């Protein structure tokens, strides 16, 4: 089920909220938790019931592994840590990387392994990574699992189930065990509704509009300068508004249930370096990669050269985690390379460069690398890159194809210009505006003013839901 859909907003969410708080009248909190688990599993299995078996199997195996590790001795703990890691890697590898692996084997060795053309189960990267990190945390005695139902709720809580944020057990379960959070809180509900509305506008109004530009542009040939930059900037903005919109909606939904989910974006396009960008973009994934890959490899504790290698490996894993294609691998590798270069130059030297220059350069690098992230092949990416440097071929008329209008051969229409103005306005907003959710929440008060703003946001967003589309990160 998609957050930005009529059935979720007008049916699923109201019913779940009403029944959840109605159950708060019962003495035991277990009824509420059991209901929330059932609702979350319904949410996950709405499009494909068969994948419920997959997530349930994943939860049961990981829970049993965690119990053995928690209660076992040194040797047993190591064995079951290996079992837990291998199980999760195999699960993700089979569904996400099977075809990619054997396709490359066939290409290199001339073999003829059959492709399975597996459909990627919704959210498998997120709930697998979340559980794998929990297994490791239990082994390191950083986390402790109490009972099966708490663990199931930790994994399946529907606001963050499909695309994050990637939460920690210690962040979530104590909140559900806090008796004061069982009951309806008008202030939390108001702020949650406000943040959800902001996320809905980001997704339904801005991201889905930009998506049409991107879909029209990728796959074109002989791309001119104007179209090349429109395509690349459109995807850069679409990805931000789509994924930060989802994260805001998840945070807002959590608030409606009196649960604080960590914010996942902090104005990333204002970053002055690639390293800072990754501290602001998909913050919970960055935290997980640092905790479970970078630091175990040695972090920055084993000398400069080893630090460079650890950074590079971490970003390589990030690229591969995002998708089973060499374009994703190269995207991760290049982010790692730029991070290594920044570390080599040193922050003191970088600080001598004016901030506006650093922000501009960082944004241009990120924008260029997102082309690889979006392209279905290197050939598609090269076409966009060629367009971005085709200074002798501006080709304004080609904008009509990108924005989906019927402009003239040489001149853009008024509608083309309006779309480009909107694109530029969005760009200025993410670079210079106060666009992070944490800022909005700190400023939020349940007043008439914010009630009106929330209502307007919902009305505008709901008018755009007829072009319903899934979130980009559902593909990962």
C-alpha cells in the first residue's frame, strides 16, 4: 500500500488510528501491539499476499538466531552470528542479485545459466538490513530482544517498514512500552498530521510532476544542453522530494501513534562536501553503514591509507545495496572516491574555499552522479552527460519533449517556460530554503494558522493523487 493513495489516506489510516486508540481503553497494552502488527502485515501484503510468507519467515529465523546468540556461550554465539549473517545475505542476494550475478557469469565465461526474472519483494533491502544490523548488535551486547511480539512490531511497524528510516530496536520498543504513549495525544497528532501533509505535498505535487520530465528524458538520443540539464536537475530534485517526502510521511505517521521516528534528511543539497552530504542524506542508512561496515573495518583508527580503503569499501557496499547493476556500483565507487579525495585534502584546506563555492561544487558533483543512479544503462547515462556538455547544441525546442508539451521546433512554449521556472524554484528551495523536517517540527504549534496550512496542503496534494505512483525507494 502506498502512503500517497486514496485508500491509505481515507480508509486504512483512519480505521487503524480509531481502532488502535479504542483498544487503549483495555487494561493490557498487548491488544494494541497485536492490532498494530496485524495492521502492518495487512499493509505489507496488500499488493502481494505471498510476500507475507517471506517477511514472516525472515522475522522468525532472525528472532531465533538472536535468542540463541543472546543466551549462548562464545562459540555458539559466533556460529549463530554467522548463521544470521549468511541467512540475511542469502535472502537479499537471491531476490535482488541472482539475475545480476549469473548474467555477469554468462557474459564473462560464456555460460548459459537461466535468469529467474524475480520480482523484488517490497522493502526487502530495508527490513533485511534492519534485522541484520540487529543480529550484529545483539552479538555485541548493544541490544537485547525481550519477546517475539516486540521484535515483530519492531520490524513490521508500517510507517517505516517499506523504505525506512532504518530504526534501532532501542529507539522504538521502549516507546511502545511507555504506557503514557498508548493514549491519544492531540498535540502529537496535530504535528504528525502537519509533517505527513508536508511529505504528501513533496511526493504528490512536486516529485510526481518532476517524474514526468525524467521519464520523458531518459532514453532520448542527441540530447541538447537545455534538455540535458533539465533532465539531470529534474531527477536530482525528484529523488529528494520523493524520498524525503516518504520519510516525512513516516515521521508524521509515527507521531500520530505517539512514536518518534528519526528524521532522515537534513537539507542535504546545502552540503559543503560529499562527506557532509552523506551526513545529511538518508541519515539512518549512513548511520547503519558507518556502524556495521566502516567502523568494523577499522574506521579511521588504523592509519590514513587504511581509512581511505575503509571509506571506499563502505561506499562500494552502499552502491551495491542500492541496486543490482553496474551503474549503482560505479555511483557508489565515485562517491567513495570523492570522499577519499576530500579526506586527503583535509578540512582545514577546504575551509579556505568560500562556502558558496563549496556548496555549488558539491551540488554539481551529486547532481552528475545521480545520472548514473537513474540511468538503466551506461548508454543512457552517457546520452545525458553528452547533453549536459553540448554547449554548441542548446536546442531549446527539445524541452517540449522533456516536459511533455508540443512546443515549436526552435522555441519553447509558455508552458515549457512555466515548468522550467518551477524547476528552478524547487532548486532554489532545496539549496537555500529551510526545508528540513526537524526545523518544521521545532516551529510547529497546534494553532489555527497551522491548521489552515495543513488543510491547504492536503487539498492541494489530494488533487494530484489521481496520478498515483509508487515511491522511488520501493525499487530498492
